[in-house]
């Protein structure tokens, strides 16, 4: 299917965010597999799903809200990575691509949100 949300640049970035999330957390310790790893993966999935659902909403208010939730999930991933860094599960040097994708996704979502009339 090629629904409207699949044509959005931010949706493509969210797909990259999910792939990179899975790549990064796969290197976390095994005992972390069901806590922080899962939270990061769920937040990344939330970004993509909220973009998809938001794009289908007819109301500007609803669409804006879904994009805001997606952007909040991007921030959640960033905060979770701070925890992972503090605990030594990853290093700053192992995250530059992930960081770039997080920033890009945040900027695109912010642009979407700001373009919707209030």
C-alpha cells in the first residue's frame, strides 16, 4: 500500500530512526534486553505510528497533536540514550549516525507542527 503518510519525508526519517534504534540497542547488555532496550524501540515505533496516524486526521488540531506526540517520543529516545551512556551501554563515538537521525526527525516534526495553523 502507498497511503499518503508513506510519501512524507518525515515518515522515511522515522523508519531510519527505528532501524538505527534496533541497531544501537542490539549492542546493549543482555540483561538490559527487556527494560531500556524495549523502551527505546517502543518510542521509535511510536514516532512512526503517530506520524502515520496524524497524517490521516482531517482536523488541524488532531494532526498537530499526533505530531507533537511523535516529537515527544523523539525526545524520549534522546533521554534514554543519556541513561545508556551514563550506564556504559554505549559510547558517544558509537552514536553519531543515531544522533543525526534524532535531530533530523525532531526538526522535521517541528516544521510540521509549526506549519499547522493553530
